[in-house]
C-alpha cells in the first residue's frame, strides 16, 4: 500500500477501491478549491459536495453527489464516530474517508462545529 499525502490514497481490497483524503490538500490558502481544471478539480468538487451533504444537520441538507468514479449512483455519506466523513457508492462499491473537513467552507455543522 502506498499513501500519497498530496491527495487521495488508493487502497485495493479485492475489487473495491477506497480513497483516503485530507480535504485541505485540495484547498488553497483562502479555503477555496485549489485545482482549476482536470481530474483534480473533478475530485475536489466531489469531495466538497460530499462534505456539505454529510455535515449538514438541517432538514434541507444538500443532496450527496453522484459517484465521481461510475457517475451513475448517488453516494451515501455520513460523519463517522471519529469525525471523518465516510462515503460509499452502492453501484461501483467505491468508498472513501475524508479528514480535515472541519472549519472549511463546506462544513455545514454550524458555528458550534461537529459534536459527534
């Protein structure tokens, strides 16, 4: 297993791929999405959309995005007990964990932050 600290680590478990991501690696100094175009921008947009959907505690929470890999199914996303965001695509089985999402522009937990 090789962990890339500059982006998502890809761990292969049989045919399943897990993306382990530090959200701040995709953000610039102002907290905006850093990649401007290409696959990195697509991945960054997916990650911030998952973060917004999973962290919102309101009834009108944003919808989770379609899987960036298969683009066919909406991912399931939630905040885990350890405060990481976990997501899973029921169609292609891709999954991931997002860390360091707290206090970003897409943290919709409110001013009090995530309380678990």
